[in-house]
C-alpha cells in the first residue's frame, strides 16, 4: 500500500513539473510576442498619462495647457491582407497624406508594431475611431497621449518654449521647469501650474510693434524687453522673428532660438550710461564736470600710439547730461581717462556684465570683456562708448534696472509663482538683491542726465511720451564683419533704452534692431519711435501715472526728490507706507533675512515695531 502511494506521488509530481514547464513556456512565448508587437494599447489608454501643468501669465491668462492627442500605429501580424490597401486609403485620407507615405513606413520598418503618425488631434482621429467601432481597420491601434496646445499661438514663444516626444519640454520654460510642470515627485495625476511674470496684454502690444518695426526696417531680428525695475520681474519678452510652438517643427532652429539670452553683441552708445555711471560713482567726475567735445577723442600715449575716436559733430564743452544727450564719444572717452583700467573693469562687472542672468536658456551667453591686462591703449575709451564688450539684451535690461532703482542690481525673474493642482502655492517670486552696483546719488544723477537725451536737444527725443518724464539713451553700434573681423560699413544694431517715469522709476524698456536695411540705421531715428510706442502701451496697460512732463536741456539739472531708504537698526522700525524702492537696500543685508512680498507700499510687517533685531532675524514685509 505504501509502495502504491509513493508511486502515485511520484506520478503526480512528474505531471506537476511538466505542467509548470508548459506554463513557463507559454508565459515566455507570450512575453516574446508582446515584446515584438509593442504595447497592447486600445483607443483609450488604460493608464491615462499625467496631465502637464498649465503655463499662465501674471494675471492668470492661460498660455499653455494639455489636450488629448493620439498616436496611430499598426500591428503587421493582425492586418487583413485583403483589405489593407483599402484601410490605408481611409487612414491616408484622414491624415491628409499620400497612400505611398504610409506604405513606405510599413515596408521599411522591420518591427511588427509600426507608428504611422503621432500627436494627432481629436478631430483627425474621430473618423478612424468610428471605423474601429464598426469593426473595421483591423490591426490599427489608436493610442491616447497628452499633447500641448498654445492658445495664443506665437505669443511669448521664445519664453514659453515647446514640448516634443512624450510631451516633454524641449525649450524655454517648458524645458527649464520640466519636473515642475510634469509633476515629478508630486501629484501623479496632474503637474503644477507655472505663472509667469509677463503681462500677456503688454506682451501682445509690444509684439505687434516689434513685428511692424522689423518689417519697416527690413531687419534681421529685433529684441524688446520690459522689466519692473524694483522687483526684477520681466513684464514682456519679445523677440523677432518668432514662431508658433503649436507647429514648432515647421520653423527653422534659428527662428526658435532664444537669442535674447544667447546672442551677444557690442551694445554701442546705450552703454555710455553704465560707463559714465562707473566713473561718476568712483568720484572722479561730477555731473557738472565738462569736457571739450570738439569732434573727436584724441590721445597720444607714451608708447607713441595715437587713438582717435570720432563724433558725429563738434559739440563744444559738455557735462554729464550733455554727453548723454548728444551721445558724445569724445566726452565718454575723455571721462574714461579719469579712471584706472582695473577700477573701470570691476565697476562695469558690478552691473552684471560677463555673468549669466540665470533666466535665459540653458545655453545663456555671459557676454565678454577682456581682463585689463589684455587691454590695448584704446580699449578703455572704446569700452566707454560700448565697443570691445559683448552683452546680451537680458543683461542690458537687468543693468538698466540697477540704474533706475537706486543702484541695486537685482536678480531678474520670469516666474511669478508656482501652484499645485489644488491651488496650493509652492513658490512665489521674491525680490533678490545681488549687489550695490552704484550709489543712490549716482543713480539719480544718471537718470537726470538721461532726461536730457529725451529732450528736443537730445538724440532720444523721438522716444518721448507726452506728459511722462522719461530717461532715455539711444545707441548705434557697428557690427563686426564675420569674414574680415573688422567693423562693417553696412551692418548695425540700432537701440534705445527708456526708464519711466523718470521721477519715480517703475519700468525699463529696451529695444534693439539688428541689421536694419531700411532708410536709416540710427538708434535715435528707428529704435526711439518704437520705444515711444512701447512706453505708451506700458503706461496704459500697467496703469503708470501721467503728469506734467519735465523738459530739460543738456546744460541743466533737475533735482529728483526721493524718499529716504528704509533702515533697520537694533530694533524693528515702523515701515508701514514705505515703497518697494525704499526697501531695496535692505535686501543687501547679509546679517538678517529680508523678504518683500507683493508690490506697492508696506501694509504689514513681521516682526512688529520695537522687536529686537539680531543676526539671523527674518523680516517679512507685505506690500499692497
């Protein structure tokens, strides 16, 4: 009996082993088949892809969001060989392509699972879905994925960027904030929303102006950027030519490139506000110091080298305001003789030149300026007029904001806040002070002098908006010929910078027109009018104040009365009513942490008045 039981046990064990072997073989074969066939996907994927977060402007206007998209594929081993030609005709008609295109894709692929088209919209696949519901199109697979749509088309395209395969960001904000928008490590059903600092209304208005200006001047490209000088927030980010991120593949890479941050160039005479500010801040000239600008800067050095830098005209004796108003090369050159090479170099770098702003593309260009030990005899006066130094448009507007806000270089920003799917705020832009570039006194003196450039006696009079005090500086830069490595006689960059209102600066706008081929190439003639229209738009859209315009001549100074900056000692003062501009110097304190939230004037502060302030104290100021 025991022998019979043992024999039966052995037979059962053998059968079990055989069955397990067969099962393993079946699983292996099925796995191999799946590997060859690709994903077993129907019309609607069983696991829906994560919805990418939206991108919005500062006021909540949606600039990018996800919609359902579909990939169309075919499984070769499941098609009906007698109907495949007819089915492909149906598919080709729906896709708007030739039958031969689809046949070639199938024929050339050595895989069983072949994609015929990707990222199709709902309207395109609807007739194909209906055919599948009727039992037709056997072997064809519709696979749902998420796709990106940009409802405003070309608006802010270089800032937004675009997504590609797998709905992953390839450029711009889409790329830089990929993990945030995709929800990596957070909400798995939906990514986070990114609110930008730009105002879509201002962005649209400035894009219209830029598009027309580029066409009128037959230019190669054009930059226009607006910044809140007291927070570093970018309010408009315009670049021409632009592109439509909905169909980015149909545009050249050069059209999609964020040249605002990767294209460096010699800025020309606009740079004089930074060179003159550097010399003035060093205490080597005053606003009343005059130089004989009789048509050219002339100097013979001990080495025997002679340097001559010409002006457009002979202007006679000019002070700071006159040099900026007439854009005198001679005046800037003679002023640069007062400062040493090393100090001039370090003070220029204080404005952020030769360093990345941090808000451009991953390939952002830091610009360039040779170290003083490599300078020639003519380098210092040449840099003073905006040559032998390369900058980006982003650097120019960031440095201009330091001129405008009392001398503090701020870290610029393009993201206002980030919210999760439930509306919880994960990040809010904070105004961050990098360094004190110049003193508040120098800042006021330069702004006052720049008002002269906007007067009828200055090169920037065409930029002037009635009833608004404006600080203006124009520029016309010769470009380097790539072949000869010398300055071109035909290629220029015409530019103009504006700060408004001059008596209480809030916004800076910079316009640069690259290689204009129209009636003029001078910044004062073709860029200044564009700035005027841009300033008008900014005033109306942002609600900037208008008032009686102060017209100045180059020989006079207008004193700008400015409230005293905020100061925090051993105890917390009452900062209620202080403006953001007055608070900016506090951001440079390294012994305490100061956080400024919002815009306007202080309405709430923490800690309260009278609290002891010690090293490491965290101070939060809410503005409204």
